[in-house]
C-alpha cells in the first residue's frame, strides 16, 4: 500500500541538498517572518505609494501604465510581444493596456515596414514627457522606503536581493531543464 501523502522524490542532487540552508523549519514556521511574505508586503507598499503619487498628478499614467512607458523610453522593448514579456503580462493584457495608453495619446502603434506582421510601439511626445517623469517618482518613493539606511547598508541589501534573485533564476532554469528532460 502506498502513502497518498508521500512526496515525489526530490530532483536535487545530494550535493545540492548539502548547500541548501535550513533557516525555516515546519515546526515553528510563521508566514509573516518568511522572506517571500516580507518582499511581497514591501512590493505592495511601494506599489501603493507609487500609485498614490501618480494620482496626484492629473493626466499622468496609472501605476500599471508607467511600466510599459518606462520600458519603451529605455528602449528595452519595441513590439507588443517584447513589451508583454518585459512587463510580465500576456499579450492580451498588454494589448488592452496599450489601448488605454494610446487613448491617452501617450503611444501609437506603427506597422513595421520590414515585416507587416510586426507592430512596433512608439511613444508620442506626451508619452516621452510622461515617461521621463517615471524615474523621478520611483526614486522618490523608493528613497522614502529606505529611510534610515546608510549607503553601505543599501548596497549590502541590494547584494542580498541579487543573491536571492540569482537563486530563484537558477531554480527556475533547473526546473525548466528537468521539465524538458522528462518530456
């Protein structure tokens, strides 16, 4: 008879398991003390403050709208598909978001001359002006949330976050590799 609660064997090697810390223990686990929970709360607080700041400026983009404006301004995306990928949205949601930005006169869609299937997204003059304000607002809000940190603490904190992100990306890559090999 098999145990229905048995977990599948881990795909980690013994060497990987040795390098994984045991900071969290199920016996005394408290979600509000988890790194993920705290990061999510911080992200929500920063997002809410950015949204409030944007609402104070009439005609400014909404919180979800500033991200594609900023990505377009930085040149990290030029098509709907690239923008959706960069903003972590599906193409349908990105199309609806672009509809709203276009209605506000902040961007326009321009069909590629090289490949008519491709639609490029361009900022209008008003869109460029709005996008130029985004970094100022984001810096102000983030600096307010970092009150009390020294520059050294801020640099160290960022290095810790980069390490967590590197670990997350390695886990994701390993999971994608394992999914591909099991197909």
